[in-house]
């Protein structure tokens, strides 16, 4: 009797195990051949593991996670400039670093986009037309991860030498022609006499302000413009020669100086965020 019971128990356990294995296998097959959702495809950590060396996937994720789009309205003529920027954190506050030539009006005319959500400009910290950058204070953006300054910016002489070595690999994420975020790689190809960097990559109108990262993941600068050269029928755009402003030209301390001089009784503006469905009227 005991032998029959044990045999029956073994058969029951085998049947249960078989059912579990069949269920798991079916689920795995269904998942393997199912179509991913748009949210799964566009997730910031969905980066290729093919032909990726070292920590490149982490660098790409950092680039994508900090990329923002900036829209600036000109009250005078109603035009809108579309550019790119990088979300940064320093001195326990949040900022966007972008180009100043994409800023057309006052802080109130700025909208900072992360996916389909629009955020307000809190205030301008510095708009430097000589070096062509704007440091803008913003509130916390939940669906983006800021670059920590100075920890995640190239700082030492060795870090800069490695990052700016000829043919050193680079990455940036931006919104060329209002599309994106698009992530593009490149290589350091040379330097201009006035201290800017030439990067062998691609950029278009709207890429200005995109944060450029080294292969080690350091923020090393931002996209300024693409090269324009002479041709038989007039000026020709050279899309693969991209001018980059190195991060050491940014006066990060201006944010600290602003905080030190900020009146204690001053209240920060109310921070609003609204969904943005339509955008029109781009200018270069």
C-alpha cells in the first residue's frame, strides 16, 4: 500500500512540475515574440548592448537622462527658438545649461520640455553672449536625472587630456530640428585657435546646447554650431564638423554667487508644469 502511495505521489509531483515548466516556457515564448510597448522602447535604460564596450551603455544613459529641450518665445515677432540643454544639479538646486543664442526673451517666455511635460524657467542665473551659454534655474524634473556638478564634469588635467585627445569618443543627446531626443556619437577631431573643440559628428538646427560626454561619462561641454565653409555657389554647411564649447568655459560659480547674494526674504516663483501638445514656429 505504501509503495502505491509513493508511486502516486511521485506521479502527482511530476505532473505538477511538468505543468509549471510548461507554464513558464509558454510565458517566456509569449514574451519573446510579443511586441514591446512604446514606453518600453523609449525607456532611458533601453540602450544597445551590441558593439558597446566598457561602460558606454552607462554613458549613453547619462546623456539621455539629462537631455532637455528648450523653447524660447520672442515677444517682439512671435518666433520660437528650439534648442537643447542639459539638466544639472549643484548647490542643492537644479539648472539647465544651454546656448545663449537660443534665448529670445525673458525667463517667462522659456519652456523646458522633458518628454511631453513642460516646465517653467525660475530665473536666469547667467546669460553669457561672449561664450554663448545660458545657465537657467529650474525646479526638480522628476523624469530626468541631473548631472552633478562638479562631480560628473571633467576637472583634473588628466581627465581633460584624456577627454580631448584626438579621436577620443564622445556622445551627445539633443533635439535636432525638434526631433528626439536623439543620441549621436562622435570623435574629437581638433581644436580651434580660440579654445573651442572640433568634433567629428553630426548636428542640425536645434542641436545647439546639447551636452557632450566623454567615454568615461564626464560632461565635457555643449554643442555650439556646425561648421560653414566656402563653396562654388556660396557658403556650404559642413554637418559633420561640430563646434563644441568646453565645460571649463562655463562659470559654474555664478550660481553660488547668486545664492550668496540672494535676499533672505525673497520667495521663489511658483513652479508649474503643463502638458504640451503643440509647438510651432521654429527658428535657427
